[in-house]
C-alpha cells in the first residue's frame, strides 16, 4: 500500500500540511519545516514508515526538476534592479549581516570543530531552502553525507532564535516611530520607495517580449525552463555552479523583459515547485540516523548562536555605516534566519501591537515592511546562494 505513489505522496504531504497548520497557528514562530522534518525522522526511526517512502512517492522528481534551476531563476525575478536602487541601504545592511555571520561561523566553528562543519552550516544559516539544497547536493557529491545533518538542523531550527530577537528589536524601533509621530518629527521614508514601486510595476507590466495574450501558464513555464536549462549547461561548461547562473539569468531576464516578476507564480507552478523542493529536502533525511542527529546538535547550536551574533554585529555595523537606526537595521539583517512569510508576519504583529489606532498601525506597517521584505529577499534569494556556492568550492 505504501508503495503506491499517490498514497506515499499523501503521507508526506500530511506531514507538510501539519507543519503548515502549526506554523499558521503560531504565526510562523514554529517553522513548518521543523515539524515536517522532525516528524518524518521520528516516523522513520520508529519504523512506522519505510525509508523508501519518499522515493516511492516519485514526487522527489518534481523537486529535482522544478525545485532546482527553474526556481532559482524565479527567485532572480523577485528583485528588480530599480528596487535595488531605491532600497539599497536595506540590501547593503542585510548583506553585511550575512557576511559577518558566515565569517564568524567560519572563524569560530572551524577552531572548535573543523572547516567542513563550518561550511556545512554557514550557507543555510544565511538563507533558506535553496542555500540548503546547494549545500546538501555538494556535500553528497564530495562524499560528506553525514554532514548533511548539519544544514538540515540549521534550516529547521534557526528561525526559533532569529524571529523573537528580530521582533523584539523591531518593536522598540516602532515605539521610537510612535514617539516621533507624537512630537511631529516623523517623516515617512517609505513614500519615495512606494513611488518607485508603482513606477517599476507599471514598467514591468508594459515591457515584455511576449504579447500579453500569449502569456499563458504553459508558455511562461517554458520560458522558465529555458533559463533553467541555460543555467545548467553554463554550469557544466564553465565550472561555475548553475545556481549563480540561474540567479543572473532571472535578474537580467526580468530587467530586459524576457521574464515578468514572479514568473513561476504567474505560471501557477510555484506551490508545486516548493512542495517538490520540500520533498527533495526530506529525501536527504533518509541518511540521518538518531545517533547522527544527537551527535551533531552541539555543532548545530554553536553554528546558529555564533552565526546570529555575527549577523547582529554586521547589521549593527551596517546600520551605523548607512545612518540607519540599528533597531531597524538589525532585524533587516536577521531576516536571513527566517525569510518570508516571517518578515511579513513580524511587521504586521509589531505594527498592530504598537499602533494605538488604525492610522498609526498602517503608518508603522508601511514604514517597516518594505525594508524587511527586501532584506529577506536579498538574503534568501541571492546572498545565501552566493555565499553557500563560494564556500563549497573551497572544500
């Protein structure tokens, strides 16, 4: 019965759905991946589910096809070059944070454990699923299968540390905004960014190589696979990993009009692609034994703690350098540990708890949301992938 692809897929999807319910109920404080990954491991270790269940589902193939190069191309279309110009301070602070975070992990974790352990955790710590995938694939190629436990646990646990800290600091920044409103000194920094956003959106809608009537789901998906295929071929020809080529293709493709923004979502393929990617992540769990899980916990917690200290320091330094309030800049850098939708939910919760009326809530929300989202997109889509890719080449 378990061998049937539909039944096997349903069982794995049940774990993912349970994780999603818990995440929604806790407002992303408990990440979906933590529930799905730990739940899968417990069921495998207890003998409730066979180890080949994930392979029997055959849904891993969807992750291998949609969840690799095409989804990285899609992520490249999330950040328009114009927005980089209008939100460059948020981007610079976020990048400073993850560079210091990765650097501190390499410095201290290498001293306490070893360099391979530090590299295995640095990439996923500074981003999300794609950085994990890049890291895990390379570790497997190098025969370092046991080390995959580290990025898995870092990915599952880091938001439990990053989100509360970011929320606390951002709330203190929101209180300062409220005081400036009371004193009449408040000037909305988001007005210019909003104008840029509307202008960029209008340009994106008018500039496209494909006439609107031909922008069907299948054609958009085909364009996505063109970019993904080119990235894979370039990766094999040049030795530069396909993930970097895919990011460049996505960013430039949107700039010249070959892609529209969020092209995978427009093709109605993003949810399926993300589900396939999660299946791909879960497939790596088959290599993890209970002994390995317990044995790597000290390394994982050290990587997370040291990494977050580095991100906070980098965020503080970047804030001072670019003349931002550190209470705003550090949370932007910390988005590396949780990304979307955590960045959105924290902004919503902070504005609701600090604003004394609807008008104040909306003003605070508009002021903090844009840099938080841009910070998250920068670290998860670009920064972490680049860091993970470069570090893995040094192994």
